[in-house]
């Protein structure tokens, strides 16, 4: 699994003009699933996201996690994170897991975050979404399991 994690002061996702999920201070996480991913990888990635120390402490150092600051997570499924762009100009998506694999693993990822006590909002799996965010820092990281 792969995730693009952005530290945000606020973020939201809309589908067909309706807000599907929105958060204040926390993390926007775009989640990609490949064909050989497992529930164990989803759990590992959720743990990495929850424990990632990218929020500033009282000394101004990135030393606190989203859990430490009582932040929120907006998790959005993003199959294009596994796009292969090595050949030509059109991305290939052969590494992306099909929906029957990726949707349950994405849902497990979200569930694992919730089990750790994090408030989690989501988009709608497979929908065309509009994501808005205020990236703080900016801080953007790529995680992979």
C-alpha cells in the first residue's frame, strides 16, 4: 500500500457538489492499493500514519503525531498512486488493484485508524471527487508498506 500524507489545517472532499467528508487540523491521506496488498499491510500503514510525528511541539520541532494533537484524518482512495509513467506519456495502471481487492483494503485501513481512536472522514470509493486542502508547512510525505 502507498499513501501520500499531507499535514493540513483543514481539508474536505465533495462528490456531486455535496460534502462527503471534512476535517480541521490533521492529515489528508491519499491511499493507493496494489494487487499484492493485504490486511496486514493496511494495518501497518494505518499505524505509520497514526504515529507519524510531523506536527510541531512547543519548541517548534516536528515531534508530535496526529494522535498527540487530537487531530483528524481525511482518508481518500486514490488508485492513481500506482500509475506507471516510465513509458510514453499515458500512465499505465496495471499495478493498481481492482475494486474488489482495493475497496475492502481501503476500508480496513480506515477502520484501523478508527480503532486507534482517530476521528476519520472519507470520500466515496470509486467516485469522482473534488479535494480541497490547506497544506500546513507545506508538509507532504509518501509512505509505503
